[in-house]
């Protein structure tokens, strides 16, 4: 455990060193991620594991959902797979989530050197920059067959490479050695998480509203239903420091509210993390309690009783209340 704690601290320092605003969520249980960070409009959601085989399928799915919800890049930093150490220049994957070593992340963020290799069940390969390969081949007056002979593959395989297919490392090395140029494409490890083929979302465009998913908890369901009637888009989360990601369209940009529900004791435990996440996402956080309380906030986290929430008719009133209590 100590090794993971140290790794989380090192990665946090690394992100801050290159200009990210970082908040640490790993002390909250349960949670699917350890660190969340923002630099300009880029959001990163990171999970740190010693052995990447410890990632369960449902955890991978939750990380992907969270990435799409927050319009961020999801990344796992790992050290081993079974008894074997991960290779630093290789991007691995579990359940659709990219994985790389701490050293590879540092190479990318500090020195600007992205990874070029992908691990797959068939081995390690690189993605070919098809247009670049075709340009280099034609510039040298080489036919498909001639380049195929140099690479030790078929003419059709070279065609596939020029269409952007993947190639084994040894073949990429032969091509680059002969052409005296790079033909492998860097792997975009920090791209926004979204379904394959889906276009990048406009952050100013509001997501389609759906009714909140029932949780079976009366208080939570009442809170989420009330927020829904105010015009918020409420997405219930699982294994997160917040119980729902709440978003609304304000015209120029989406307004974000991280909503948690529970006891004052739970509010005290989550206050620092919720406020940190709200700062990273440039939004608000709110903790809704069943019973009235004399306190308006805990460490800057606004407290709102269910009775107060029910008295507010629209979103603007609620945001005004949150702004007041964030300053109290």
C-alpha cells in the first residue's frame, strides 16, 4: 500500500509540475479513480495500480463512463502485469482503458516524447502513419512491391500500412531504417474518452436530458428528482466521491454541480475532495442532508438540507445559494 501511496504522490507532483491543477480522491472509499487534473480545457482522470490485472471489468467500464461524462481522458498508471514488469514505451489496455508506466507518463509530459507502441494479444505493434508512408515511398520513386520486398511483407500489406494499419515493431524498424524517417504514429493517450468513432463533443453543447436513474435510496432519489425538475441533467454515479454528476446549459457553457447526499459525518469526510473536484471541473459542489443544520458549509463545501432544496424553485436560485455558502 505504501508503494501505491508514494506513486500517487509522485504522479500528483508530476502533473502539478507541468501546470495541471490536481485533486486527490484516493482517500475516499469507494472511488473508481485516484487523481483528477485539469490544464486549460484538458481533464485527466487517473487510476494508479501496482498490478494492472487487479482492474475488474466493471471498474474499467465505470472509468470509461466517467471519462465520457466529464469529457476527460482516462488513464491507468501501472507497474506490473502478473509477475512481469510493463515496458515503458508501450501502451497497454484493459477493458478499453489505456495503461502505461509512470516513466512513460513522465517522458510524455516533461520531455514531450509520446509512446508509439501498443500491446495486443498478438504482440507489440505500432500504428503506421499511412499518408506519410505513401509520401516517403513516392518521393523515392518506390513501387509497392519494392517497398514490400524491403520490409519483408506482401504488396497488399504495404497497401494496408498506407491505409493506417498496424505493423510489428521489427517491420516498422526496417521501414524507418530504409526510409531514414519516422512512419509510426504517436498514440494519443490523453484524448477525451468517447465511444469509438464518436465525434468530440462541443463543451458548450448540453447533453440530452434523461430522467435520473432510481437508486432505491429515498433521500437520494428525492434530491435527484428535485434537481431534475429545476432543469439539471442528473447522472447518477457509482463508486465516486459524488453521488451524481449534475449539469445544466447556461448558454455559453455547461454549468456543473457535483451532488452528494448523506449525513454530516459523511460531508466532513468528503468536503475537501468534493471542493477540490469542483475546482478542477470549474463547477460547484453541494452536500444535501436529511436534517436541518446550523452550519452552511464545511471547509467551503455548501451544505443544503432537503427542506431548503425543496424551497428553491429554479436553478438560478440554487446556484446563488451555493455561491453564498462557498464564500462563508
